[in-house]
């Protein structure tokens, strides 16, 4: 069995353990020696980040050849129509690469959302909408580039699931540990540890409609 840590990475946290003067990093939230991120999440993105001390597991999670689905909820500027969603689903030429087909649909604003710090900036004269996007790849800033390509810039981006792992029950800055058999990747084990987020409330509280409860996730 290998150990994996599920962290709800807050907005503004740099996805590294190396100290960065004046900037929060993973080291400020996960005081566990010997683990490293299996994949990345942009500094201005939030949500599920997996960490492990097993190199084979890290490769299995992060390598796009394994097509592990990654589910995002995305607030965009404007209100995408079906034509825009069809373009997202079918693959987009972003210049340096063409995206693989994905899943994309409009959803209601999630009722489990926590306030973002700092708040999202948006124009009062322009409506916003929420999308659920499921990718099986993960290029640099891909979701943001995709929504911008079809004319709906991303305002807020939260990853809620990776394979069978879900963000449900974790508030920003909190994490839980699980044991997983790499042969059954995507079906997290039942042994769990829950930790208190630094300076935050006790974790483990979840709502039925929380992250990972909507659609595929």
C-alpha cells in the first residue's frame, strides 16, 4: 500500500515545498516529510492536489498517458451557449497543442463554495456562469486557455476530483491521508487521517451537495 495525501490547495499557494519569501507554499500546510506533488495546480487555482511519497504512484497519477480524469468547476465571464460547449468538448487548437476531447457542461453555482480570499473580481455589467469540465490531460493553464479561446475568460477555477479521489469534506488548507493499492488506482483506500488546517476550523465536515457530488465528480 502507498500513501497519498489529498490537500485542498487555497488560492495563492505556490505548488512547491521550497520556501518562497513572502508567499505561502505547500510546506505551510502539509508538514509531512518525504511527500511531493503528483501533478500541479496553478497558484491562482484552488482545490484538489494529490501528494505522495511513492514515485511509481506519482507517475501513475500525473502521466497523461494513463488518462486519469480531472474534474474542475469553473466560473467564467459571460454565459456560454451550446455552440461554445461543443467547441470545448471537441478539442481546441491553442497554438502550441490541440486539446483532447473532453466533457463540458453548464451547472448551477455550487452551494458548497467557500469565499475566496481575495474575492473574485468581475464586471457588474457582465453576467457570469459556472461550468463543469472533465479533462484527461493537463497542460499548463489549459482550462483557462480553453475557456478564453471560446470567448469566456475564467474568473475562478477549482479542481474537485482526480480519478476516484474527491475534494468532498475538505475546507481550504486542510488535508487527509489515505492508503491506496497502486493496482487499484482511482479507488482510494479506507484508512484515513484527518488533520486540522493551520489556524482554521476542524475538518471532516461535508455536505451532501459538496465538491465531487455533482455530475461525474
